[in-house]
C-alpha cells in the first residue's frame, strides 16, 4: 500500500479491498467460526434436532466478547491462547485421521474406491466445479493472515517464510486426510445432511467416547476466532495508519501495546453480523471479490518484478509460483462468473458502495473545519479514556 501513494487508481483499488474486508469479509468470517463453535458446544445437548438459533448466536457473541477482552488485555495472552487451541485442533484432527486409517485397514473404504468416489450426483458443470473450489477454499482462508502481523514477528524475513512453508503443507495434509477419514464412516449424502460432521463421525465410530469430537472441534474453532480477531484488527490498524480508515483505529494502548480501538471495532462489526440472517449469502457474494483482489495482488508482484528488478526484496521467490497461482485463479474467477453471474454481480455492487466513501473520506482533503474539530475531540476523548497513542506496533513493543 505505501508503494502506491501518489497513484490514484492503485490507492483506490487498495481502499476498495479494505472496504470489503471491513464491511463483510472479516466480520462474516469471524461470525461463521463463532457460530460453528457454539453449534458444536450445543449440538450434544440437542441430539435429535438443531440447537435453537438464538442460543447459537448468544453463545457466539459471548465467545467473541471474551476473546476480544483477551486480545485487548495482552498480546502474550492472545498468542498463548492461539498456541494452546491450535495444538488442541491438531490433536483432534490427528484423532480423526487415525480413526480413518483404522477404518481403511478394516476394509471400510467403499466411498474411496474410484468407481464410487467419482460417481456424479448431478451432471458435471465446469462452472459449478469452479464454485465448489471457491467455496471450499474458505477452510484454507488463513493462508495469508500471518502477513498482517509482521510488525510483531521476531525476525520476520526469516520467520515469515518459514511459518508459511511449514503451515500450508501441514494444513493441506491434515484437512485432506481428515476429509478422507470422514468418508470412511459416512456417505456423501450423510456428510451433506449433517449439521456437525465431526459429531456425526464420532457417534458412528467412537461410541461412548463420542463426546470427544464436539469438545475438540469447539476448542479448535475457539482458537480460530481468536486468530481471526488478532489478525483482522491488525489489518484495520494498518489501514487507519495509511489514512484509509478513521485515525482512531491506528491507536494502541500505551502499556499493553494492543490496538484496542481496532479490536473493539472488529468485535462490534462481527456482533452486528451475528444479527443478520443472510450471513452465508454474503460470503458467497464477496468470495468472488476476495479472490479477484488476491489475483490483482499477485499480478502486482509480477509487474513490480519486471518494472523494478533492482528493488530491495528481503523475501524473494521464483516467478513460477505466482504464474501458477494466476492460472488457477483465472479458472476460478472466469467460470464462477459464468456459472453465477448474479451472485458475482451483487458482490461487485457491494464493493462499489465504497466508491463514495473513498472520495468523501480519503480523497477529499479540505473537509469542513467543524468536521475536523469533531474528529479531533473524539480522538482525544478515546486517547484519554483508553490510554492510547499513535505509533507502530513494532517500535513501541
């Protein structure tokens, strides 16, 4: 983003990406994970029916409020929570994989045989296949989150690539084999019908110990909410520091070094998203836009490599990888647009709501004095009440 200063088209595009993230992507992402947490906590209490909707939303809200408080209180607490619950997530998934291996050894792999695994339940459609990839990628959506917290990483030029090289293959391996394990105990129809797949899997295989599954998944999603709050608040913090969001969001606590305003903003926007009934529809709408900007960003790396080959690059990879990504990205976007033009069009319309906001809030420099005075007093009030200052997370901490 800093490299694009002075270029209106680029600055405008980065703002629209941030606008979509603020308005829909991260609030819906956190709300969905929090609802998954509450669903797995409550599902054992309602074995013959779905848990009540209001109960799910209330428990999800409690989860969000608790983790927001933890993140506001201490970066160390937040990272400790993340470490513990990530370990719990991996243990749960390893248990599922082990049970799947046992099932395969017992000969229970009917749905893994090629003749059955590729049996179509409807006519093949390349557009629907692209949409399936697009929606399935939601589970892998954390691959770029670590980039948001580079200011708080120790030796980021070494540890950032190392973390990515370790985590992406590990997550891919674990998720793929967990799904293979699921189909050793459940048919595709059962998978689609289940409201809590891991619970159904545990009931089918673990008997009296089936309670392990909902607890494990609940712990996993609890850590997922924590990680999403931690990273998305840093994105909003960085956007505010660049002048694309209110300057209040660029403040951090003097002693705790936590971006409290950005965290509170993230929490409030997610709680508001819990109040809407069209959350999953919104994910479909903006999924197309999200990947559109991923592609633009990756293409920008290629353009910079060609136009500025001598630029200092602490982290540098072969151009083969972004080219491969762009080919796959083009397949997803083109056929998704072909298959669901209305959904993609609505996503574009949601993104374009940021156009007047950009020109009024960012591009317009000579705002009325009364407006600037009001914003200044508001910032001063929050600085005094919450003991805030404006600085870099890295330099103060």
